C-alpha cells in the first residue's frame, strides 16, 4: 500500500515505507522469478548491485508523482514496474561509474563495488544486461497502461540515458580545469543526474495522467508535463550538488562510498570551485524554483515538496 497523501506527512516514515515497497517489488522480480538463474555469475552480480542498498529516491519520486496526479491507484503496479526499470538504469550507471576507466571507485553502498566483487568483465556485462532489461520490463510486465503510455515511458527513459546520463558522464570525465565554469558544471549535473531524475518524475506523471482525454484536457496535460519537467531538472541538479557537497563534508562510512574522491580526481563540482556555502545556497534556490514549478499545476503538491526538502537535507 502506498502511504496516503497528506499535508502533515512524516517524510522519514514515508520514505522508509516507499523504499521497502520498491525493494520488495524488485526482489519479487529478481529472486522469485525463474527467469534470472543462468549464468549464475551474471545474475548474482546484477542482484548484488540492484537489490541491497540505495535510497531509491528516483523511484520514490516516480511513485509520488503518480500519486500526485492520479485520482486513484489503478495503475500502481505498472508504476512499480517503471520504478524497477528506473532502478535498473540507475544501478547499472553506478556499476559503470565505479569502473577503473571511470571513477575507479572500490566502494558502493557500503560494499565492494561490482567490479571489485565480480571482476571488470562481469561488471560491464551486468550493466549491459540491466540497461536492456529495463526496457523489456516496461514492454512485458506492465498490465494496465496503454501501448502509447508504454512507448512514452520507453522514450522518456531512453532519452534520459542516451542523451542525458551518458553525455553527462563523458563531460564529467573529460572537462579540463581550464574549461570549468558555473554553467559547464550545471550542464554536467543536469545531464549526468538531473535528466534521469526528471524522467523518473515524468514516468509517474505519464502513468497517472489519463491520456484518453479531450483535446483541451490534452493541452492542459502538456502544460502540466512541462511544469513537472522543470521540477525534475531543478531537484535533479540540487541532488547532484548535494552529492558533491557530501563528497567534501561527509565520511566514507556515512556515505557508503569513498569520500573526498572528487578532489582526488580533480572533478568539476560546485563545492570545489565556489565553496560549500555558496553551493548550499544554490541548492536552496533550486528547491525554491522546483516548488514554484509544481505550484503551477492543479494538484496537492505537499508530498513532492516534502521530498524536495529531503533532497537537500539528506546526509548520504
Ligand atoms: C548516486 O545516486 C549517484 C548520483 C547521481 C549522485 P544516489 O545517491 O541516488 O545513490 P543510491 O541509489 O542512493 O545508492
Ligand atoms: C555519478 O556522479 C552520476 C552517475 C550518472 C552515475 P558521481 O560519480 O558523483 O556519483 P557517485 O558519487 O560516484 O555516487
Ligand atoms: Mg562519476
Ligand atoms: Mg562516481
Ligand atoms: Mg559523487
């Protein structure tokens, strides 16, 4: 059961409940089904990277956006399928991000990263399988949404990955010190992180908004989608800036990943070029903007506003 939408929601409790709901759903697919058994090495590496740990923030945003726009919960199971797809894409991006040729990180979610536990070749292949499976799940496992909604989900997620996350990752790796500027770093954060967060929000909206409506209502839906897009980008950039701040201010145990990596690897991040305080102020401004984007829509936005506050107040 998804927690009821209420204005005085206890966000910590809500996030915990939603995380368990998503974890349970992922386990149902990847442990109980007989589809994912051989070759054992591959599926073990996928389960290792997908099932344990992770805040599930992208999925939580997908479910919360669905709850926000949808008058009922008819498509909740399909929304959970979209969440599984989002988590596959996100987890494979982390596997590849940790590889020696990328951030060369040995620790992820408090454990050895996938290539440390299973070897580099298996880690690369696990990521490849996860990316393709993300789309297969939307095609095969959704039951109540229309084919046109399925196509929209696939389009939104594949764009976020191929035209967002991957270009963002290459800019993250290749931007030299002399090319660094506030706008360049914003572009990197938007591409590598905010586009997938935006897509997660949009998946919930696409599933929740009834698409069999009159032309006037369709036009209204388009305006609503634009507001959610801006919301997703603004909280997505704030999410990455907080990740960059925590890399400087927090410790490896709290983060579950190696702290201080960005400076060691000479990465282009806001805290490294403009300091912690200015970076924090930027995240506050972005969250304000994100909330005003939502305020343009005709819905009760209290749940999404509470999640937005969590994005900048989180400790890991
Ligand atoms: C880490 O994402 C990578 C970034 C885009 C900053 P998360 O902080 O959402 O990682 P998990 O899923 O909770 O481990
Ligand atoms: C990763 O950014 C963004 C991805 C698309 C995976 P980071 O490299 O800062 O993420 P962490 O800090 O390793 O989780
Ligand atoms: Mg990286
Ligand atoms: Mg990294
Ligand atoms: Mg980081």
